[in-house]
C-alpha cells in the first residue's frame, strides 16, 4: 500500500467519465441557480420539505452513480480485491482514518475560528431528521460518498494525475470538494468551506497513501457519513432548535 500505480488503461478518461462528470456539474449548477424554480412544484407533490429534499438528492446521486459505477467498475473491483487480501488492515485503518478526519477537522475549525454551517449541511441535517433511517442511509452512506469519491478522487487525482502534477491534482480535489459543498446562488462562503477543506484533505491523503485505492477512500467517506447520520438520529430534534 502507498505506491502510486503508473497511468494505464484503468486511468484513462473515457466517454462514461465525461458523461458522469458533466451530469454532476450540470445538475449541481442547476440546483444552485434554478433549484428555487422547481421548489413550488415539489412542495405540491411531496408531503414535507424533507421528503422533497430527499427526492431531489436521490435522483441527483443515483443518476450520476449509475454512470460512475459502470465507468469505475474495473478499478473498484480491483481495489476491493486488494483490500480483501488485507482484511485486518481494512478493519483497523478505516475507522482510524475516520477518527483522524474528525480530530483534524476539529483542530482546523478551532484554529481558524471561521467555520459556520453551510446551506448544504443544514439541509442535510433537516433531511435526516425528517426522513426514516432506512431511506437516508443508502443515499448518504452509500450512493453519495461513492459518487463524490469517484468525481473528486478517482477522476481529479487518479486519472488527471496522468496529465498534471499529482500534488496539483490533490490541491484541486480538496478545494473543489469543499467549494461544491458550500456553493449556492449567493456564491461561496469561505468560512463554511473550512470543515470540508479538512475533510477533503484527509480523504485525499488516504487515497494517495493507499496507492489510489478508490474502495478505501469510499469506505472512509462512508464511515464518516454513517457516524454523522447516527449521531443526528440519536440526538433529540429540540437540541438543534427544531
């Protein structure tokens, strides 16, 4: 683990990569700039705002996830087989990486004193509180993390590093990962980016450290999201002022 494989067939950009990345960017910008146009329609169809938010996120991530899974299937299968040969490493290092991410994020937030909840974070919190766990977990713990690891790690580092310096690719991955999570029709909020910059840094670090293992970075991302979902379900809604 830890060696970076040379660019080869598995790290060449394909048409499916272009479709998945284009769909991701297109839907993301549509939601940011034109999402309010469909809000009245969704409010009439869906029983609650949380249900409407869930439906939008499910369509968004599932549509991209189909293309991403087909495009990255060979890499994901290979990386899963590698982890399967090191079961104790995987069982120990995935939760360890999640802990490192939480601690590092807390240190960065405390050091900068700039962090504030983003619109994305608040909407996800509302979604989790208003939708049953059996619906939320597949979306936020499986589909969402896989799509984001495919876009921000596999494409921006695994494949783009065949054309650009890998450390430049890592920097792009961290900044774009943070920016996309706080971007809205009001622009970027630097203070809201801080936690995502820390989270993205750890995900990039574990991805590169494990030799660009997509399966490993996905498991770390999924583990962090699972912990967040469980904590929100465990904490009474009145704690959040709901």
